[in-house]
C-alpha cells in the first residue's frame, strides 16, 4: 500500500518496509525556473544543480528501471555544510559536500579544484549552495574574509 501526501505541489510517498523503517520521505520533483542539472561523474543516476540541490533517478526498491526525478535528502555535517549520501558506480555509499559539487560542475575550471584552495560562500551562509554564491580562494583569504565579515 502506498501513502501519498501533497504539500506545496510536492508529492511525498511512503512505501515498502524499508521506507517505513528509516522513516524516509521520497520527494518527487522537477527542475525549478533557471535551474540546470548535470550528471555527477562516477555516480550513475545522480545529478547536481546550479541551485545547490542533488537529484536522483536511481531505481527504488527491487525495481530495475529508472524512476522519476527526486531530491536526495541532504544531511548537515558537524562543520555546518550540507552533505549528500549517494552511491557510486560500484554501489558504495559516499558522503560528498554539496558546495564542492556545485562549484566543481558549475564554476570550476576544467572541472577541478586548485590545490591549496577552498570553496568560499560569498554571503557567509554555508547552507546557500547556489553556484553564484561560491568562489575558490586560498585558505588565508578565507580566514581574512571570515574575520572581516564576522558578526559581532
């Protein structure tokens, strides 16, 4: 039996024993206005968007066919950054920082991060992972930027 609940034009669905055990909600979605998604290399069925979302078409349960587009539930790490727990091509779960994924796929030069550099959130909000809010700077620039704009 499937239980559907519609909230703000998103459909939440709970199904199967596995879903009930974890109490996870699967959020089926579509792309927002001006949102672009790119496939994450080495992680089939997973996509990152320029608005900081991670999406999946990975089959649910025992199904072998791709399912509809849905949002991956992000977790908040102890450093106050969002992480996406996704499965690579060998079906091994990996925890990836969302802001680094967004930068790499939408702002990065040659899809890589320079050695000795970090990703900075321009507006100081570590949860705002829009591509326009991310830039690559040195660690020392990041420390200066933090102290210069620290709330008193």
